[in-house]
């Protein structure tokens, strides 16, 4: 019996397969060890005990060597190439609509400063969409707000039934719900206007902020807009107010935010040439309309304008998404095209 | 609306050291938005947005007034050189002794025309305009026609008061009857188009009964200025703005003049416009005044006075603006300011009476000119406002389910709330159950949906052939949105019930969709007894929708806790032959009669052979296999 021969054979095995073959050859049912054991009957009786012990020792040492070699081989690279750069197991990945992301993000931003999100009807009477907002019937200001009407008889007092053209119908409803200030409302909803072209869809989303309290002034409106712009569009984003006119606010403003592409300068350096910024017109991008709540709107909501004041704004969700992420083909938003949806 | 004026034109009235770019920047911050400055020749053209309540600044003089107030706030000089509104009046017009031309005017209702003025300029020579008028008009986007027509356009842009010129000799009988039109009356306007009038429009009929003017909108072709015109009737009016608006909207004849008149103009502006017009016509057409001045002005508007305290400014704006600055700003904008101590008495200039009503309007004037950029920025104090629980739940759960379904591999879609007739019919729904839009842009979006399924079915259909960067099997879409259930009947309607639903559509298989719904239930810890709503199978598209409130009502934030126990769980498999009378549902209901059964699992289904695994256990003691077997045998 050449013990070392077997151990050497084991130690020189190059692969798990070779080792398995050896294991069978040595320890298998018809293997060498069993063969040796079966020969015990030919051994003289007084040597049988020693013979048996020897074989058992051999078996143990082969067994151990194989185990050791197995571990050793398993540490070596397998002969079949294992590509660790391959992707892992594929788990399903769905998507959430880009508008849903924005709605959540915006709700959270305002939640942090104590604004509660509310839900009000998308189908309302003209009263809610216009009269309660200081826009009497036949007022030309209604022209600026093209409206989709519902084909049902008009309400005797509240006018025709409309699809809300803006989230501002939430103002009067929130004032009446709360009863008395303070009000800190964020109303996010679908809105509808009969416009359908490359830059308009007949349905869109707005978020409306309304803040009413005993001493709310323009400083607070600016503070809120700056806070929103910095968090939503990024640190360093500035806002500016420009005079404008809306029936439901006085004073009224348009808000611009500084362009992040050119940092509000209006020009960018491209290959050491000064060029007009392609993203904005002049360093600023128009965000939307805002203003201090008109006293008539407060009155209509049952709030005494001599004791309380407030600000309000209404901005387009699609617009802020466009400004932040550059997703400018708004028609894709609601086309249901899976190639658009699955990207988010 | 936008207007275009030029820098040099502005300098006719304004003395300033501000450059065109500075004017653009400073005015945009504090007043009219100047959207662009364009260099044309040696002049610059401003493109200016006119907001609907500020028709008063839609002119060179209007912008000059704004500049006088705004530019000094930026350290620039700005003073009126000559204010044509003060310089020009009827006294400037030399009316000769022999006025051959006369005009018989009758206005049937004084409300139609708050102020009517007219004058004849005789012996004009129709020719080209002087180059400065021509160049300025062209730079401002107005076609140059001839000296008379160009002067009327020049007057409008200079002073913001549209003007019309007639060929005086074409006004038959020198007679003008201003009245409301009858329904169906026709007029051929200057652009040679026939307009059929809806009735109630302001028109002028001459002595022969012809309509010669669709007032405030466009003149008649029959009395327009031609190369042969000898005598010009210069015509300056203000009109009932509501009537002008109604006519221009209903006839579709939208002219620049109409966009002015429909906003309501200042009758006081009529006089300087007529006087300036006479000067220009005499100078550039060679004509002379040939009639007296016709001025029908039955009711001069009363002065508008506002009394307010200085304290209001600080309260509304948030910063104290010095009284002196407040007074200066208002005076420079044309307001007359008197003050004693803390009280201000403000007389509103005639050209601002339409937009200045309340102290807040005055606050706006002061705040904007003072500069919104000079107002600090600070959040209001935080307060706690309670959010109604039902609103909070709605948003919290919507978001949770969206994220969950996304993780299951579904794609969220947002569809229009309006759908087409054919989508309703394809979905097996009734048209009359839907609210209809009366002014829909397209039949694709005519009805408000009462179910999300027609839209989802359409989504799947339209996406089937699309090549994607994704080989995941099948399409799985969901939408969370409102449906609009009509309330009331044909005669009396309430607002519809707006109900949120969760709609899911897949084109894989029935079990896939059912599994998704069950997974949603598990995610929300909804008890097992809430059944999965009906699943519609439409040519291999499986769809269902769930009332969102039902999900909220049945959900549990944390599932009911079952105490842990150390006792054995016995698992037994059994195969059933299922048929309509022995469904899984029936088997499981039977099986759960056993108090020891904790759970059932489907192991395999081969044809109608269903193998189920039953988990038996007791929280009180160890049960034996034979205990479990005897429970199972009861089935």
C-alpha cells in the first residue's frame, strides 16, 4: 500500500471534477479502500487487526485530504468563467407618473411649513370658478380663463356647471370650511381648459396656495415663494415678482424664477463664446400668477378683510416639471404611451 | 394684448437719460412687461405686454407716464417734455368763420357713446405720409396706407385712443344716426368683407339709410378714405365697452380698435386726441378745418376720490415706505395727492378710474413702483391647521398604492377625465349615464368618465404594437383617478359625485390581475373577506376597478397580531376534483369551519385536479397528525 501515492494524487488534482473522480476511485463502493477491506479475509488472523487499523487510517487521511482539497479548489476560480459584471436577477420595475412624483414632492414641501393639502371638486358651478373670485359674469377677465361647460341646466343662483379652469375654486370652499383664519391650504387638482395644441392639453394640473391670517403681507408671500423655489428648483434659485393683473388678487404679480442653466444671467459661455441662454429669455423663467387675496374674495368667503389678509398663488404642475426636468412635450403626459410612462 | 412703440417716439414726450435696455429692465420690474427691445435703423422697438386692466398704458404717452414714475426709483431722470394730454385741447383748434361742412348727428341712446366728437378737415391731399410717421408705424407692425389713415393710426399709438376717418362726402345727407343694429343687418367693412350683425351692435346709418360704420370695430367700405377723398371727417369717440365686446366676440371681427374700446376708454382723452389729430392732418395733408367741433358729452364722469391712511401701506406691504416716497410715486403716476398727517386724499386720474377702486389698488401702485425687489422675504409664522382626516387618508393611501404597484411592476397612467362616445359604447356603458361637455374641442373628449376602464382598455390597445426597451411580458397599467357620477335629472342637477377609483388593466392573464388586487389587499392589511371586484375579460385584456374609499375603509395600518406559540404545525396535502359546484371558494369556506386550520395554499392545478396544502395548528397545545387528518376528512 502506497499511502503517499494516493495523497499526492489528491493534492495534485486540478479541478473539482478530477477530485470527484478520485473520490469515487478511492472511497467509492468499488473503490480502492473497499477493495483493500475486502482483502482482509486473506490476511492471517493475527495480522487482521493491524491491517484493519492501517486501512482505516488510510481512509481517514484520504477523506481529510479530499475535504481540504475541495475547499482549496473551491477557492480557486472555476474552470468555467464566472462573469461578475453580469446584471443580477431581474426584479420587476414599474413606474409612477411624472405628475404624481411632482404632486408628492410639492405637497411635502408645503407640509413642512404647515400647509394642509385639500381636495375640492373638479366639476363646479360658475360661482366657484368665477363669481366667488371677484369675476362677475360678462367680465372680460373671464376671457383669460377659457372654460369648458357641462351640458346640464344652469343652477338658478350658482350659474352654469363647469370643469374648473383653475384650482382657485378651492379658495372660497376652504374659507367656508375653516370658518375663520388661520388658513394654510395647498390645493392640487386637475384643471380643464379648451386648449389643445403642442403646448397645451385640455386637462392639466395646478397647485394652489392660500394663506390667510391676521397680518399676512407681501413679505410673507415672497418668503414662501423663495422657500418653495429653493427647495423645488435647488439652492440659490431666486424669485422675482412683476406687476400683473388678476381679478382675485390685489396687488397681483407674476413670479419668475432665476434660470438654473445660466444662473439668472441670460447668457452662457459656449466654447469661449458668449451666447444667449437657450432655456430662458433673459435669465428668468415665468412660474405663474400670484398676489394678495382681494378683499372681495375674503368677504365672499365669510372673512372680514379689515381683520385678515392673505396671499394666494396658482401654478401649473406640468410647467414646474418642464422647468425642472426639461420634459417639454406635454402632450406625452396624457397620451398613455408606455414608452414615456415606463421611464419614471 | 401686446403693443409696439419705439424709443425715439417715447423721447418725443419724455426727457430721460435711461437707455432702451434700462427702460426695458426697470419698467418690466415695476410696471408694464417689456418683452423685447429690437434695434431697427437708428431707433429701438419695445414689444410691451398690456394687461387687461391697464389699457391706459397701451400707448406712447401711457408708457411715458409709467416711466416718469418708475425710472427715478432707479436713479434715472424722467420728466415729461410736453404732455400732449395737457397741451392739446379744443382751444388749439382754429375754427374759421365760414364752416361750409356740417354734420347732423343723432344718438338714439346716450349710453352707447359716452362721448362723441367729430370735425371736418377740408381740401386734403391724399398722399404718402411723412417718413417719420411711416417708419414708426412700420417698426410698430402697422402697414402704412396714406397720410390720412396713417395719422389715425399714429394718433392711436401715441395716445391710446383709436380714431376713425371717413370720407365726409360719402356720408349721405351729412347725417349720422348712431343706433343699435337690428338682427341680420349687413355691413361691408373696410376689409371688403360682409358682416351680418347679430343685433344690438352699435352702428351708424347715414342720411340714405346705409350703414357706414360698425362702431369701435371697423368702418364701412362705402365711406372709407380713398385716393379721391377731398374732405375728411375725423371721428373720435368712446363706446359702451360691453356692447363692443359682445359684437367683436359674436361677429369674430377682432380689430386693434376693438381691443381698446372693449376695455373701456377715458372720455377725457378724446379731446386731446381730436386736437392733436387736427394739428397733424392740417400739417401733413394740406387740409384746413372745415366745420365746427362736434362734441356730444352728456355726462362728464365725476372725479373719483379715495381716502385712506398711510398706515395701510405698511400693513399690506410689510415694510414702511416713507410718506414722501408714497406721495411722489402717486403724483408721478398722475394721481392728485392731498394729505394731512396720517390721512391721504387721492384723486384718481380720469384714465385710471376703471382700475382703481379700493385702497388695495393704491397699495399696489405704490408697492410696484417702490419695487417688489426691494421688499424683504420672510415666511409667515407657522400655525397648526388641522387637515380633515378623510382628505389626508385619500392622499396618503393613493401615494402608498402607487408606490406599491410600481414595485410590483405596474406602470401608472394618467388619462383625460373626458372620453369619446365610441369608448363608452365599446365599454358597454350607456351614453346617457354620462355628463357631456357642451363646448368640447373634440369628440375624443366629449363625456366625463364614470369608469376608468374604457381609458385603460384604450391604453393597452394603443401600446400593444409599441417597440420598447423592455421585454417584460405583457402590459400592466393602473390609474387612480376620479369618476364623475351625475346627480339629479334633466331639469335639476347637482354637482356630480366625484369618486376616486383604482383601475388596473393587464394583457397577461386572469390570475395575474387577481393576484395584483390580492397583493394590494395584503399590502393594506385588508381582511380576507373583502372580495376581489369583478374582473372584465375583453379579448385578452383583463381589467378591474376598485372604489378607493372601500380600500381606505377596510385597511388596517398594522395587521392584527397573532401571538407566537411553540406548538407544532401539521401540513397536509389533498387533491380535489373541482367543478362549478365544488370550487376553491366552496372548499376553503368549508375547510375554515375547522378551528385548527390556519392557512390554505394552492400546490398544483392540473386540469380539474386541484392539490391544496392545509396548515393545521393550535395556539394552545400540540396537535397530532391524526387530529389534523380528522379535520381534513370532514371536507
